[in-house]
């Protein structure tokens, strides 16, 4: 049985002839090509799937008052709030913040630091047992630890530009998930927790909201400190980890303008 290839590059018809010796390298190669072509022809053709349409993103956010009613619409800066979430930058920022929170107190003792073990347990020879110099050997129970953890500093820093871009990416993530709440202003007659809790109920905030404030709104720190699940930070101190950790982000119109100006 012999195999040859007829036709040019456009024609890939393989037929049998007597030009090639049986079981030669060329014969085996052509035979495999025939089998591959038959298998490929029997495979079902994949249907072309259309790409999913991107969700419409709008940089317009409704403005709410302290009673939870809409009083206007604010157009965010589209250069910053464009809906793009850079996950790589968020990963770098969150990893850094979590590493900086570590105390690094884990510690173990090596054989020289463990109490006791100064006397040789038994003589070197003549007992039939393995030679031992100290009962605090790392091979023994109660002995020292080899290459155990020692107190260390896990903190490190990433460039400030990356931290700012990660914060913007976190705010965009909240904006896309409709967890970005813009408030006109919050005014309280007195610095009472009860009055501030009424504002939270009016805004229908979930557990663990984050309030990003400016210097003029620091009067809210006193009535909010008795609410354990609430976080309130200045816009200069907030970071991407704080934004992602919270369920909802609440900002005033003035704070947004300051963030856009930064």
C-alpha cells in the first residue's frame, strides 16, 4: 500500500499510489495526516458566540439629603470615575496594607535559648544507645526549634501614585456596584448619637458603611464614635483597603470635589 499527495497547497487531497515504500517515514507521515483530516472533518463546528455587551456606565450620581430624599444630580469627573477597576493595583495596595497591619510577634527558641540541657544524658559509648549531647536537641521533644519564626517587620511601601490609583479603582468598584452614596450635607442640631443614627436609617445604609469626610465635617466624629460598625475617615487618610472593606461609601459633595482636585 502506497500514499501520495496530489494537488498544490490549495488542494490537500491525499491518495494511495506506488511511489512511496511501505512503512517508510514519508508513508507514516502521510497516513497520520489522512487520519487527522478525517477526525477534523467529523468534529462539530463551533458556533461563533457574540461578545457580551458592556454595561452602560454613567458618571452621574444622585445627591441625597440627610432625610434620604434626592435633591439633585452630580456629574463626576469622567477622567477619574470612568468605571474602570484596575484589579492588579487593588491587589498590590491591599496586600501592602494587610502586611503593614501585621505585628510580627511570632517567636521560637533555638537549642541555646531553651532552659536546661546542660548535662550530657548518658555517656558517649557503651550503652548501645545513640550518642546525645543535650536533651534540648532539636530532634528531641521539648528541644529547640530549627529555623523557627523570629520577630520581624513585615511592613513595606508602594509608590504613592499606585496608592492613589488603587483608591480611585476602589471607588470605581463601589460606583459600579451602586454602593457609592453622595450626600449634600449632614447637619445635626446637637452632637448626639441618636440624631446621627436617624440619618443612617434615612439613608438606608447597610452594615459597615464608610464615611469619607473633610475638615469641615469632623464634627460628626463625636456622635458617630459610639456606633461600632461605622467607619469615618478623612479624605486624606482613606485608602483602597478601607473602601473595599466597607459595604457602602458615603461622601459629601464638597469631599468629592476635594478628591477630584487631588
